[in-house]
C-alpha cells in the first residue's frame, strides 16, 4: 500500500508506491500542508484502484513514464507498461527504489478522465449496467463535454446541457425525454465530475444540482376478472407464461430467464436466482431479489403443463422453438399489446402483472411481510407505499379503526352532546 511522505531535504511531498515488482517515488513541488496531503492521498487512491483493476498507466497520472525514452513513452501510451515495471526491488543490497522529480499533470479533459473512471469502476458493474453507462457516457456526455478540462466545466454549462436534454425526442413518437431518463443521464455526469473534483481539488459544478422531480406513477393492476379474461383469451403457447407472471409477481427478466433447475416441484417453490438482461443471464437486480416464491395451485399446474412442452427442449422454462429464452420486446409488441387491444383493456406495460400479483395477495389478506418476501423486497415499506390503497380495510387507512377505538374508550367525546350539555358550554 502506498503512502504520501515528506522529504525534509527537499521540503516537498512525494508519493511512495509499488507497481509490479518495483517501488517508485514520485517527488512533487508541493509543500507539506493538510490540503496538499489530501490532494495527493486522493491521487494515490486512484492510482491504487487502477493498479488493482489492471488498467494503470503512468502517463494517466504523471507527465511521462519514469526514465522512459520517447520510444518507450510511445509504447506506454499504447498500453505497454513493461518498460516501467522491469526488475525487482533489491532492498537487501541497499538499492534505492526508483525515484525522480515529477510534475503531476493538471486536470485532464472530460473524455480522458471519463475513460479512466470507467476503467476503474467497470469491475463493480454488471454487464448490462456497463453497456448502459458506456452508451450514456460515449453517446451523450463525451459528445457534450469531451474536449473540456474537468475543472473548467461550469454549473451553467451543466444546466444548459440538462435543459437541452428535456427537448430531445423520447422513445415514443411525439414525446420528449422523461425526467427519469434525464436523471439517469445526469447520474454518471455527476459521479464523474464529483470524483474529478475530489481528485484535483476544485469545486464540483454538479454538487448543488438536484435531480429532477419525478411524477408519482400510479400502478394499474388487473382485477381478478380481467386476469381470468386475459388467460382465457391469450394464445395457448403463452397461457402458462402469463399465469406464472400474474400470480408470482416475477419481473420480466426473472420470468424470461427462469431455468428448470430453479423450479422445485417437491417444495412447490420457484427459486429466483438469475435474471435475463439484454439477452444475457446475470445476477438478480439486488441481493434481496434472491428469493423463493411459493407456487399457488394455478402456478403449479401451469408449470407442470409447461414442463411437458419445453423441459426436453431447453434449460429455460419459457422458450421459443429453438430453445432460446423469450424475447421480451417480441412478446410485448406481438403478443401483449395486441391482446390488450383485442380485449378492450387499457394499454399498460407487462410489469403491471407484478403489481397484479401484489394486489391480489393483499386483497386475499396475506401477511404483508410474506408478500414483501415474495416480491423480493427487504421490508414492507414499498408494499404499503405502493399498494395500500387497494386494500383500505387491511391497512386501516379509512379511519374506521380509530373511530372504533374512540367509541369504545371515550364515549363522552365521540358521542353527540346533549341539549343541557350544549347549554352548559355556551
């Protein structure tokens, strides 16, 4: 682990760290102060992150590679760092570690810093999240801020960029980008500039810019009668799929990526362990999403029927004729929305099937904690926040519980006053 140290002879701070088999001392022109130490500690932390991730390049942090000729510097810029990592430290013979005076470069351009930022952070992300981040950073942020130095990007420029996003077209014709989508674009910008500001010691231009307020989206679950109508009308090859989704609350990726090895008929459980995102199997959305869903009678029967159709064809429970998992976009556009139009039902996303399961469980009087576990929520907070209005008698949000309590314990308060009492109070 590296250190920020002070050289008394020079009166300056220097970095002392290891890379590969060598130890390096990078001397700076910075005097010893709390501010300068913190600046170098932040720089050292990013160096060690890059080394741990296997993406460290000297020139990303210092003016040139130590002791490198112009030819060696060119190789370093192309990603060949062997020229600066040769030879082990020979501490026993008294050999000094490699050291030199260095000129720590000023803040880089946004494009340069974003590239190193992604290289360090990518080990923390799922593949689908990495694709999303790269699409946002390369397609929008670098296009806007790429050539500007990170310390020269102003709050006004960031706000101007956000305002421009609000006028850009959305996914559907005639619509602009939603506040949610704009916030998702702004999130990596905020993180990149925040880290750059911390490393290079300048005020972050996004520090006081709050995310746009989002409209509260109202859930639109199906009634039990509508569920029965949908299941009676849908194509036979999708009936089991919709049954499972309507009565388990599984997310699209969880249902589409469900494999037979995670269907436990003996214990009547569906084990949610993976999710299908962008055509690839990944870990579930969160740790809390790892759960066991109890099979109701209709779900058990539907999976037994599906077993006859696909068990020998594919490892996936729901698959196409080639044995590949269902394509959610194809299902939505060719099966789901046409079905709702045919039945005269309001258009809504397939995700509403998850809401349907939750509201049906609540209406049946199931324990809220059990329902939360079935949905993959770690607490009941989200459950009551989103669904409680569908079951007022369960959550007692109609005021009846308080009314009964008062009538039983404080009759003189809640009962209408008598005429004599009215006269006494006037």
